[in-house]
C-alpha cells in the first residue's frame, strides 16, 4: 500500500536532521578508529556522504511537493526548542553542497594516496571535513538565528583545521588571518542576535516576521544592517573580502575547492533567507546594489592582474558574488530566481575549477602562470577539464553560467531603475573580463610552448629555499647508494619518489631531465613562492599519470556542472517556485508554527 502525502511528509520530517547527524557521527567514529583500517575509514566517509546526498534529494522532492519539512529537536516547539526546516531553498542548497563535497572527498582520497600521506588525511582531514559538512548542512537547515550561529561556528572550527593542514608558515599565517576575521564576524553575529532578541523576544525565524513588523523603522534598519554586515563577511563581498585572496590559495587543493565553492555561499544563503523572511521591502536595496557593483568590478579587475592561478580564481570568486547580491538587491521574483540559480551553478563550477588547479599543479609543479605552458599538448584531458568550467564561469552560451547571468540581467532590465541599469552594464563588463581572464590562463598555461622544466617529469619544481651544500651532500649520498638519478635543484632528496610512480619511498628517486645543473642555476628564480597542494605541506613532484580517482571525481563534477545546462528549464522552474515561496513567506511560517 503506497504512502499518502501526509505519510511521505512525516517520513521526510524525520530525515531533516540526518544531513547534520550522519557526518558528525562518522567524524566521531573515525577519530575513535585512529590510524587503523585506512581503507575502511575512506569507505565510511564516502558511504556517509552518499547517504547524505540521497537524504537531501528526498527532502528536495518532498519539500517541492508537500511544502517545508520541519523537525523540532527533542520534541520541543519554538521558541524553546531548536527548529530545523527544509524548504525548497534549503533542500536545493543541501543537494548541491553534498554532491560537491562528495566529489571533493573522492578527489582528496586520491590525492592523499598519491602523496603517500596516509596519516594526515585520515587522522585530521577526514574528521574535520565531515564536521565542516555538518556545519554547512546545519546552516542551511537552521530555523532560528542562534542555531544559524552555531552552524557558522562549527564551520569555523573545522575550516581553521583544514586551512592550516600541514603546518607550513604560509598556511599558519593565512589561517590566523582567517580565524581573526571569522571570530570578529562571530562576535558581531552574537551582538546582532542579542539586538534581535532584545527587540522581539525571540530568535525563531518563523516568529520574527510578525514581531519585526511591530518595531520602529530605525530599529528594524539597525538589525538589518548588523545581520547583513555579518553575512557580508561570510560571503566575502566588497569591501569585506580583503582576507579571502590571501587565505584560500595557501590551502591544499581539496580544501580550497570546498571553501571557495561552499563557505561563501553560506553567507549568500543567509542573506537570501533574512532579506526575504525578516526584512521584505527593505530600504537598503540601493546599498546592496552598490555593494554588488563594487564586488563585480573590483573583484574582476583584481583577477585580471594576477599571475598565480589560485589567486586569480579567488578574485573571480569575489567578483561573481556580485551577481548573487545583485539578484537579492532587486528583491523581485525574477531577481531571487536568478540569484538562486546562480548560487547553485557557481558552487559547482568554482569548486571544479579549484580541483582542476590541483591537477595542474600536480602536472606542472606550480600554479604560477609564468612557469606553466604547453599543458594542452602534455595533458589534453586536463585541458578539457579546465576549458569547460572556465567557459561556464565566463558565461559562454549555452552553458549555465550564461543562462544564470542572462536571468539576472533580464531581471535588472525589468526593474528599470538607474542603479539596476548600471548593474546590468557592470555585470556585462564583468562577464567579458572574466572571459579575458580565462583566455589569459588558457594562453599562458595551455596554449603556448611548454617550458623545459615541465618535461622533467618527477622533478620538484617548487620548494622552500635550502642550503646548496646540503643539496650537494644529499645528491652525493644518493649516488653512493646506487641511485641512477640526482637530487633536484630545489633541494628534494633523491629518495623521494615521483608521484604516481608506484614505487615505495625507499626504492624510488626523483627523476630529472637532461638540463645541466649549471643551466638550472642560471635560470631566473620564480617571482613568488607557490604553496604546494599536498596535505602534509611537502613538495609536489610532477607526473604524467594523474591519479585516477582525482581525474574521475573532477570529471564527475564537470558533468554535474553541465547538468545545470541540460536541465536548465526544469531547474529555472524550480527556482521560480522557490522564489515565490520565499516572497510569500506564509508556507515557511505556517509549517513551523502550525506543526
């Protein structure tokens, strides 16, 4: 006998907390296991995140058909208890975020095995990563402001561990900056929550609309400014984004990918939720439009000026946040529809590009565009994996990046205000400059002739400066042990194996090309030091055989991004229904209060 709609909704309500509980349970289990059963630990992470993807899909379908799904923690109703709510918006964010984090996890497993770092990824990375996933899910499902704050703090704790993984000086410095900015935003968030509670007597989002309507306009505006300031820091919009380009590029490739793809979107999601549910018809739309315009232009100008691929993508991240803020600032059904579509699209594309950068670093030994070249010839598959999401980010028809931008620009034209037209022009210019930045990367890293160093497969191309006498003694020691190769000029010991060689560390050596030591010493030093993508902070050794799991997960995310193009029609229909639900507010409020 098939279940009726009410039974399906009841089952879905019971599933609401699982995207938070399952990753936390798995993280605790893996910490208890320690360094034992490494294959089992990898399997646990993949199985758990796969289950979370399935649960998220179920919540998405039921929320679309039956309305928002609500769970009272411990059976306590608001305002006493914690409320978790899965409506169309939060369910969509869950599906996209968990799908992306699953792909990044598979990529990180392949990278950890390729780098022969069995301990660090399993004992530190995996539990922290799962806690981060739980924090992201909690923010999407939070039904009150304080639980939203808790979700932010869960992400902060996990992200600081992930950002400083390996303990290099650059990562510790960047992690300290990130922690200071995040802690400052946490303090401001607490202050904002105190303001809201003091003025309304509740922090439950479903109760706040009626309470806020009774407040004086000045109090409402002050609360809105406080919350937007906090969410603006999280979303890294101008002028609150100065910390991002110096923090994200130093992290390992999987960490940078999930940070860039997800953590900033948590801030955008919070803006969407607060501006539609708590502050509809706000008087700050003009301010948001100016912020969106400055984010678009300042970010993309910064990207065009970069020569390091990680920093270039970090600046494009800041720039494209402006598109999402543009949609929120319009405060129209078309604007919200375009913003929601673009958030889902950008999570996938930005994450994929940073994973591709990790593969580029593994093949070329650097992310400095001045030291790369010829990758289209040396690795055609890698060229394809970069080209598709790069063109998607630039907004080339008929990809989803073009469709999302077109929807936002049409919403701006429909608005008809002067600022809206200025933003339409700014968004168009930003798209063209993004295409220029991607073309610059393609020309320098893939199209021009490859430097001689890129043919030296196995050579460590980027490392900390070391003493020359130590390098010579290590090379001499390796020759005495019967090795046929020599140590690289960057100080890597000859006992270090090339990644992907399949040889044990004690049996392999670093291979070099035919260039003489004298020629290498005369070669100009790189303009800046590029941090490695390995988990333990060790040097990167180049390889022509990229790990299969890293390639496979990247291919999967590229296809996932293309699915937004193939399913653009149904997805726009869904985001349109989501926008209508957000503007109406009644379905969300009634689901929580009348449960």
